[in-house]
């Protein structure tokens, strides 16, 4: 219960008190009124109530004494509780207890117990913190409390929630970027292209996207060719967010060549994504978790995808998937070969007739 009253009039305060007091009186009256039946004298049979169910009669036995006294004890406990704790309208109780005060006391006790440990790791870098077994245990406990609802207990995510154990990072996998993501949160939006591209256009683009990482039997090459045109030009212009080779752009669009899919990599899932768009949001934990806890959580998440404790190339830049990389290398080799095969340019002097007169310097030149 909050320390500040929610009542706008004292009437409601006394109204609730009255209901509680009357309820207590009614309960004790009910007990005493049903306590009239006494045990029969020794040797006499117990009378029945007259109720009969299929030949089974109900004896009119008195209330068991242990039940009677237990009821009285419960009644007295309720009175004692309402005297010590909030429950009677605006009355705060003799202990002046509040849920907020209880929470603050627990936080202070935990801070005294664990504050020194948090402070120790706060002085270390994320990379060094991730190497400490105790820090990883604390980080996992934090992760299990606040993160598994979306990313799973194994941190491998699920449909719509990213895998934190691989090397695919939309916003970057450096300690600073992971810390920024946890602290500030992220909001990712892809607009729906269905209305602009139409059903056939969406299928064409989806097949081109599939061609960037999948074997040919999983997509239609003719549709993929048409989809490439839409991908790299109006009205879609997908390359703006996903890069000219589908490699993605940090903070804008994911890499489409590495076969890592947040919403699914089947043709059906990709068509759904292009048609309807996507909207994802990760909450900002700044203000809810203090900086020391965010530091430990950052170290734990960074360690999940960096088991060797070393930075990876994919932390700062997107890398083409195997199929896209081979295609890019082949295109580069073909361009180099074409350039090499071009005839050497002929100079103007060499191509001029031998009888041409020598050029005369302009007047006034030195």
C-alpha cells in the first residue's frame, strides 16, 4: 500500500474500516452461534440432524474443540495484523510499514552485500571482466532475470529475437556497442513494401534475396534476376539499407548474405517480411539497472559470442557470406580480365602524320 492516501474523501476511509470491523464481528458471531450443540451424556447415542442421503444419516455432533480454538486464533491473528500493518483504510499500522520501504531496505541490504563485488569489476574492462568466472556467473544471473524472456535461456534467441551467441551484429559487436544497446535499447523498423511492389514484385525480390545465400534449387533464377533490378533501383531501393551486395548496413539493415535470419529464411517468411514489414524494439535498461550491473551484463553477452576473448572482424563490419563472397570475387576477376584485354590507348603524338608542322608556342609565353 502506498503511503499517500488514494481516497478523495474521509467517507471512503471510514466506509472500508466499517466493512472490515463488521466482517470481524459477523465472523465471531457465526462461530459462537454454531457452538450450541453439546456432546451427549456418556452412554447416550448421538442424535441425528434428520438429514438423510440414500440411507446415510448425518450425526448432530458438536464442533471439534481444536477447530473452534483454531478459528479463534485466526480471528485474533487478523486483528493483530490489522493493528500492525496497513489494512484499515488510511491507517498505516503501528509499524508504519510500506511495500516501498520494504523494497528499499532489501536493495540497501543487497548493496551492502554485493556492492564491493560490483565495484571491483566496474574497474575492469569488459574483455577482462568476461574472463572472470565469478563475473560470468553474476552476468548469467542478471541475464536469466532480465533477458531470457526474449533471448532464451541459452541466449540463442527465437523468431523475432536475435541470437547473442553468433557473430552476426546489426548494431555492432564491440563492448561499447553492446553496452550502448543494453543501455539505450534499440528500435528497428522495416516498412511494408507489399503495396508498392505488388504480389509479383515481392516474390521477385524475395527470390533475389534467397539467391544471395541459398543454393539455386531453393529459388527461381528468372525471378531473382527481376528482383535484383528492384533491389538496386526504384521503387524499392533495398540497397540503401542492405548494401549493394546485400551485405547490410550497420544500424540500418541486416546482412542478407550470411544465412542468419531473425524472422526466418524460408521463401514464405521472406515474402511475409517484405510484404508487411517488421517492427522490433528492445527496451532501454538504463535507469532500471545501475551502471555496474549493465557492465557485468555487457561482459557476459560479449563473452557468449567471443569465447576466445578476442575481437572479431564482424564486430565492426559486415562480412559477405560464402556464396556472395564467391560471386563478388568472380565479378572482380572478370572485370580485371576485361580491363586487361582492352587495347592500349594510342598517344596523339604517335598518331599524328609525320608531315605535320611543329606546334608554335602562344605569343608571350616563356
